[in-house]
C-alpha cells in the first residue's frame, strides 16, 4: 500500500466544500478528523510563553481528498524540514494556496502518491497549511515517513533565508505539535539532506535550522549531499506566478 496505491485518479480541480453532496461532506469531515486537522482556519493558544500557531485546513486551501490515509503511533520522534525549491516563495494567501494545490497535483497525479507528501506547508504569508497532518504516514523522507512530521517551507532557500514570518510559523507549528502531544518533547530536528541525497532544505535554511533547539547531527554518511540539483519530490512542474509589486516583501538576507 503506502504511496504506491494504484487505481483511477481524478484530474479535475480541487473540490469546493460548497458543492459537495451530503455524503461527500461527511467523508471529508471524517478524513479531516482522522488526519488531525480542523475544517476551518483556527488560531490555537499554546499557553504561557508559547507563541500562537495559525493553521489553515485542507478544505481552506482547496485540497482534494487523499486516496488513503495511513496512521502511525505518536508522538513523532522526528521533525524534518524541507524547502519546495519549486513552487517559488509565495507572499499572498491565494498564491500560497495555489502552491499547495500545485504540489498536491504533482504528488498525487504525477507521482501517484496518496496525497501531498508533506505533513504541513509554510507560506511566505506566515500561514501554516495542513498537508497530511499529524500522525499520518507521509512521503517526504524515506525511512522516516512513519515517524516524523515533515514541514516544507515553500520556496528556494539555497542562498536566501526565508522571511521571519515563515521561520516563526515553523517554530510555532513545532511548539504546537509538542503542546498537543503530536510531537515528542525530546524530538530530533533534521534537514532533509541528512536523510537523503539532496540539497533540500537549501544551504541557507539548513544553516538556520542548525541553530534551532533539538537540531541533531547524524552520521555523515547519511548527511550533506554533494549533488548540485534538488531531487524529487522537490521539483514541481510549476513555480508560483510572479508576485505583484505590492505583494513583494523586503529582500531576504543573503548568505
């Protein structure tokens, strides 16, 4: 099973909840519950000294249904950070929603996977987008898919640092996962390049997360790659549309 599931796959666009029949609405709600995400955008107060996590549900960004959902026993002992490479960074919520749909299209329709590969996506708008959710087996890091939370920061972070709002959202999401019991309080934080031959999550972002709490050095034979090009699933068929002038944020710091 896993992400080698066969069978027909719809090529239609994301289904709006407004046009779902009652039975389809019930199925969507049941899947939402099993994937560990809410049906609506929520703002979760994490308690004293812990920042607020802002989450968008799958229905908010227009995800199609997963072909199947497979769970693992939590809490997850690993958090793995990725970059998308393509789609490029998005700064408006509509653009980030489109980037999530583009990634799901590529993973489901082109790669034949059950769903978008990641547990969550982080947009340049500072929002957190639910992918597979907590405690759901992903398709983002071989040998770690059934024991990790995979977080993709949308964009190419080889030479530029993600904006502060993206980094803060990733930290808030991890804190939220620990607070809710989805992530082990003693979790190990890894960059994707530590478990697969890839540049992901990009050199600049990898240097940044290396300074975060719980970052873990592992065997060098499993570590940083010498490859010069990202590998799938991080090369997606479409980059986000060029941003309008009023959507462009200040330039991100360079290496």
